[in-house]
C-alpha cells in the first residue's frame, strides 16, 4: 500500500497500520480504561484520636501535648493565692456588713444552722473561683490539653491537702494541740455537724474539680484563637 503526497511517494508495508489508525486505537483503549475507573468521594475524617491527630498541622507539636507538671504547679500556686485573696475580701465584706446591720455573735448563735450554711456556701464558692483561675493559668502555660492540666492543678491541691492533714494528725497525736484549742460552742448536734461537713466536703471536691478543668480548657482556647488566625 502506498500514499502519495505531491511528488513524494511513501510505501507502508501491508502488515503494519498507519499512524492515524494507531492513534485512534490508543484513544479507544484509553476511553475503555477510563470508563472502568470508579471515582470514590473523599471520606470525612472520623471522630476520635485519629481525627485529632490528622487535624494537627505540624506533627512536631505532638511532643508538647499531655500533662505538664510545671504548668499545673504554677496553676496550683495561683489557686492558693486567689483563695487567700478571695477569702480575705469576703471576710472584710462580711465584717463591714455585720457592722452596718449590727449583726453580732449572739445573733449567729441564735440561728447556727443558717450561719453555718452561709459560711460553708461562701467558702466553697470562693475556692471554686480560685481553682478556675488556677486551671486557666495552667491551660495558658501548657498550650495543649488544658483540661488535663487543669485536672493536674486539682490533683496537686488534693495531694498537698492529704499530706498536710496527715502531718497535722501526727503532730496532734504527739502534742495534743486540739485539747487547748478554744472552739466555738455551736448549738448543733454532732450528727448534724458531721452530715453538713460531709456534704460541704463533697461539694468542695466536685465543684473545684469541675472549675479547674473548665478553667484549663478556657486557657487553652486563647491559643486556639491564635492558631486559627495564623492558618
């Protein structure tokens, strides 16, 4: 078979196809291959640990995650300082209010239940606010895992309180300090005082724990805002 273009004659062997035919065959094969390809849409990231890891822009930041003792320790110091300041402010305000309203010790003894509940509620509230501040500081310092570091603030406070109570009990066993302590005479039964103390202690533990964790998450949110602005 031969093709003639102007004066030039090209001869193509009979057993071979021309380039145009080979091109058309290649196009047909590519079309058949593309028709057999199934397009799978992108799957959204699953919730959980793997999703959280995938959302990290820089994998090197993973080394800074987790509980940080330094952040929790300084958060605990802030919680103690805030406790002292808030209790001092409340004591001053209560003293001024008592002077204005002419509220005396005899009035408190006349209604010991209300006075005890008021003192316990105010104390728990002030300590809750103090632990929120401590958790917030821990979350800001740690940058990651604010809730976990806020929990660390609460745990440090709990361990220190248990150790202090143990040392106090040991010293009292050796020197019997409580015998010489002038305790106020409260016109409430021992069962009532015990039940009230248990309720107050449980409320104090739960509320300070929740406040510390919430404060830690609030402190971490500051860094989240910066990260969103940098993205």
